[in-house]
C-alpha cells in the first residue's frame, strides 16, 4: 500500500501539539461529582478531562423537568447536548443500524431487531415520515447513489449468490431506489453487514455473512450481477470498511483481513493475539503461536478516518481494546477500556476537532480525542444522560458535531458536541468555569 508509515511515537508527539497544555496530573481535576469517572472501565490515571453539565445536556429537551443551564460560571462543561431520544421499539428491541440521508435537508434511516425500517425528518423535529415492516430483524444499512441497502437476518446464501434452502438463516438484502418512491425494492443476497464501493457510474456491494463469507455484487443501470464470495474468515463477519483501494473486514474469529478492491484478493491477514498464559504447559511438539498485534477477542466494529492525509482504521473488540491501524496494517495505538467495545465512530465537533466516540458493552459511551485518545468525557444515564440498557449497538456521525447512537434499550439518541473542547479542558484544569462555551 502506498501510505506512509505512522509510528506510535509520532502519533503521541502530534497529539501533544493538538492538545497542548494538558495537565499530566489527572488528580488535579475537581474531586467532587467525579463518580462517573470510575464507572467507565478506566483507572483514575485516565479519568475524563471534562464533566458534562446535565442541565445543559438535556434541560428543557429530553428532560423537561430540568431547566436549561445558561450559567456562565457553571463548573461543569457545556460540551454536549442530547436533542432527541426516539423510542423505536416499545418492547426495547435493540437498534442495530442508523444512517443519514441528505435529501432536501437531513433525514435519518433506522433499523432494528423488531424488523422495522423507519425514516425520520431531522429538520422537522425528527417526525417519522416512513415505516416498513419486514418479517425478520434488520442487521445493517448502507446508502450510496440514492440507493438504500437493507440487510436482514434471514434470506439468501452468499456463497452461491442464490436463494438458500428453507430455514437457512444466512441473510438477505433489499435495495430501495430512493429516487423513485414507487419502485418495488430489489431483493438479492447478503447478511450481517454491508458496504458499498463507488465504481464509475455504478457500485460494488459487499456483504458479510454469519459463516465468514463476504458476498460481492455489481450494481449498475443494467441491474444486479453476482460476482463471487471472498473466503477466509471462520466466524461471522461483523464489519466492513472501505479504504484507499482496499476493503477491511473484521470477524468474531478475532482476525482482520485486508482485500484488494480491484482483484478482490486477500492482501493481508492480522491474526488474533493469543491470551497471555503464564502456565506454559506446551510440550516440544506444540510450539507457542507467533506473536501478533491483533485482538484477543471477537472483533465487533470498525471505522475509518484520516490524520495528516493518511488513512487509518479503528477496530473495537470484546477484549476491551480499540486498536488503530495504519495503511501498512501496523497497529500504532492500542487503548484498553475495561469492558467490551461494541461500536466506534469518528465525529467532528462544530469547531472541526475530531473525536473518537466509543460505545460500550454496558451501555455507556466514551468520547476521546483523536489521535491522542485522551479520555475527554463519558455519557452514562446514571449521572447525565445515556442508554439505560447496554450494549450500544451502533454510532453514526452526522455534520457539525452531531452523532446518533442506538442500543439494546430500543432507543436512538441524537447528540451534538458543543463549544471549544480544548478551552474547556484548560478551564477545568485551572479551576475556572467549565460552561458558557456553547
């Protein structure tokens, strides 16, 4: 791959420039009201830099019983607001997929285990404008060229590109033409996760299934054509990310595979990292496995982002780690969270500062600086606002600091990052006001 290497020391040096004047002694943070710092799977040395103001976050909106905070000397950070909580399923079926669509304003598609595909108008107070009920759970959504791809839990066989046998729960896809409201959805093969790759006036659709295969189709003006299946994973494919000329895939088998897009050949495999075992019971006939920078548990999620014009992939796992990989498949950053990581996304604030938002197995959300991975603040329903039941299944970025989260509690929550994060950190470390920046 043509990307320059990005080593750990350089990443740390650049992050220090980005977040200059940070106090290295996190114990100097205000000690009161810090209960949430010890409930995010991190130790006190990595305590959040900011403590969000609960009244600013949801006062008068998602929590009408709270008065919105406008106190310029508030000691808590006016760093994020929750604008809306959509209870998608009264039975608390998990929300699995959220995707934005820019069509005469911003609209949001959601899908979940209840089988409903819903469309919400963000400009109209998130009123529901469309709903479609399928007979099975929705597992993933993807949008490209005004075509919406909806993956379902049961349906078709990705190894053959044909309909599977009765009862073969290997997944199916519907393709909706959003430019033609009266068009009948096209049904073809797929499963757990979907990604689309632009190819001239058409596109390539890739979909991972529960058996470890990745189905590939070409979609153009002439219709949908089956290309083949990518073989290699031995467990469910959990996420797909398109990078410059390559496709990254992750799996519950704890491995990452990197595929060449033009040839669809596997270029590289990042093996799982075996758990540390101090009791070495191996005999001479069973040598220890080779070392690896990979995950030691099932990989659940991934996202792509850039830094200084280079592309990076972030992966999360039930081993509690978020790992950052450069274009050469080298692991440059590993951050432990103390609990399983279920979702990860990069979001830019209103001021253009990029943050990493991490969704946890227990339902809390952590916001970190990119690329330093400093722990900025946490969202937890016990102390501010958040999902009341984990895990967080999906995080999707919007514009101007907006992002969406969906979780096991059946809710879709709409958030927006506010204010100058770096200035707030300096104020709280110096004992000054943390609010009034929004």
